[in-house]
């Protein structure tokens, strides 16, 4: 059973180790009315969802220590997290050939259960609609 919300606003956990990127994403989400929990480490993110389940998790896969993929698997072990969308995010650009090199990573992450993927580039405001769509659809 999910933990009771601390506010009426939907909550998003942003898990990103680069402070500037995490703060930028959090600022945009707060400006759009979301309650935001900022976390810089996969292990801390797993501990946080055990205390309070967010409505959505934006998770960088390339985290130091407990990487995002490991954190996603551990989050799925928390009963309240079984239906919470986890969006695997990256700020890595496409390859020089213009294709996105995320296909092998998508294959590895498919076992984490309903893990969505998003690439964050450029101005975040233009991406927020895509994140909403990613949270609503199952891959």
C-alpha cells in the first residue's frame, strides 16, 4: 500500500548525481506543480521509496555506487512501488551517426518491470510533456 502523500500535489523523485542537472529538472517540475524529492544516489533512492512511495521516479542510469539499473530492480522489490512508473533518464547525446545508443541498455532494463526511457537534452520545458507521456504508457 502506498504511503500517504505529504501534499495534494503529485510527487516525483528525481535521482541524478549531477547537482546542476538534478536541480534544473526539479525546478521545472516544481514550476509545473509537482512535489519533488531530490536524490543523488541509487542506494538513498531505494531507502527513500521504502519510507514514502512517489507517484513517478525519474532515474539516471549512470549513477556512482548503486547504479540506476540496480536501484530500479531494488525499488521494484518494494511492494508499494510495483505500479509506480520509473523513467530511466539519460543526458547522454545520440551517437555521432545520429542514432541513439540506448538499445542495449533498453534490453537490460526491460527486466526491471515497466521501466520507461527518456533522453533529456536541451531545454527541459520542451521535454516535460514527453515525460508525462512516458509515465502514462507502458513499454
